[in-house]
């Protein structure tokens, strides 16, 4: 059965990094397509890693004009291949505000025609971002994304981080807040993700596995320009 994963989340949540990690792992086991449907962030996107995805034998579909310097993007016809072709795994990386979620809404009927049990919609949450900094804000954003995308969120991912400044407190604080969101909304925590060393520390502390889900150690591929600048200072 084809598995379809939709990653949504507010700006800076890390959903693009997670989508890429999911795709690289899926490509080890079968034919994988990764769709960049983020219509909001024209700077920090999957399209920049086209060569790497080809090396990993992942088919990447990006918005028209992505990384061209043109700010107005449009969705390509190739999005239809996610539903029409015989992939083992399809992963959508979509923007988490009203504009980004509406891009998903265009394909509502296609999603509804998928085989029952094949679709997972994950809200990627980073509580260190202002729009997801309180339980109330997460609940509000989650509800808004469901309305505009016309999709029901099936699970949450605790991806709380501060990029290179991330410590164990990030996952701990994310766990506590997302636990409350899960208890109020009834939406389960499906995954907790982070760099291996931070994840190991967090997992050793005996938190309730119901609000951790499956731990995922992720690699960092989406380097920002300032990462290279900081590295250059230390070389």
C-alpha cells in the first residue's frame, strides 16, 4: 500500500528538514517522491537539494519558479503524479499558515480517494517559535491548518529546537507543552525528533512514551547561510 505523509507546521518548525529525512529513509526501501509545496518560504526550501535527492533516488517536485528569484510561485502539474503513479512512499512538505495549507486544499479530492489508512498528516511543532510558543497558539494554528488544508491532522511531531544552539531542554519543554495539546485535542504524538545526542539524553529521563511516540534521530541537511559563516569564523 502506498504511504502518503503530509508535513505541515508553522515557519521555522523544521518540517522541511523532517520531510527530507523521511524521504531519505523511505528511499532505502522503495520508490519515493518528495513534493515541495511550501508556497510561503521562497528562501529555505527543498529545491536547493535537487542534486542530493537525485543521488538518493528520490523524485523531487517543486513549485514553478522556486529558487529563481521570482517571489510568486505556482504549483506544477507534476503534483498529480503523487496520486496517479505507483510510489511506495509520497511525502508532501507544505507551508503551515493559511496560504500554505490552502495549497493542500486544492488536492482534497485526490487525498480522499487514497486507500484507507494510507494517509498521515503530521503537524511539526517547534515551541521555540513565536507562533507555537503556547498551548493556545498551537491549538489555534492546528485548527486553522485543518480548515484551510481540508485535511485532518492525524499526529503531532515534537521537533522543538534552536538550530545549532539546541540542548536537551528544547525536547523536554516541547514534550511538556505538546503533551497538554494532545490531551486537549485528542491528537496523538506520533514522533519526537532531534539530533541523536540530544534525543538520547531526553529518552533516558523516563518520560511517558505515550507523548513521545517513535523517536527519530535526524541528520541536518538544510544548512542556512549563517551556519557556513559561523563555521568560517572557527576555521
